């Protein structure tokens, strides 16, 4: 009987967050170009992103990149930095690494916003899996669920 190596478990922990973290907008709402924090293009989406998408400078996730953040509300400009309260954190695994998303907004999430985020990240995971396959890899990429919600998120 052989003993196999245990598969590594992605780290979905989130570093301590300020109540209103500074978010750097990399992909404005309705944009089709996903950029990295340094401004380089990560990929071009076939569908526009329904959220302002960016990162929290200075905080890293398991994938080694800045911690991702979604800002609810009206379209913001690429490169804009905003301070918005955290309303939730959702779990996401990208290329086998923990890649949680901090959800920020000026009000508690509505049921519609919550359902929209779940649908978006399920579809986003499908797209990212396809992108990884095209790039020659078949890693675990998926929406995991909600890690935290509410005022204490």
C-alpha cells in the first residue's frame, strides 16, 4: 500500500481588515478588461463586469497577489482609490490557491446584490477555468461561498 501526499488545501483566510479599507479600482463597472494591480492586462472578458473590481494594496491572499475587492455601487474610474466599508467576504479558489473577495459597499447587501454576486462568481469561475486550460493548466478554480457577511465582515 502506498501513501500518497495530501493535496494542499487552499488558504481562504483573510488578513485583518480595517472597517473601511482603501480599494484600488483595476476594472471599473461594465469594463471588459481585467487588469492586475500594476495596470497590466490579465485578460479580456467576453462579458462586461457588473461590479467595480480591484484590490486592497498591502494585503495579500494565498495566491500572492493583492487581496481582491469588489465595490458595489456606481461605476468608478480605473486607478481610483476609494475607502468603503466591508459588507462581506466570499470564498474563491483560483488555480488551486485561495483568492477570497472582499465585498465593499455603502449599505448592507440586498438579497438581489447577494444573488448577483453569487451568479457572477460562479460564471467567473467557469471562465477562469477555461482560461487556465487554454494556458495549459487544469487547476481547481471555483466559487466556494460566503465566508463572512454583515456589519462584522
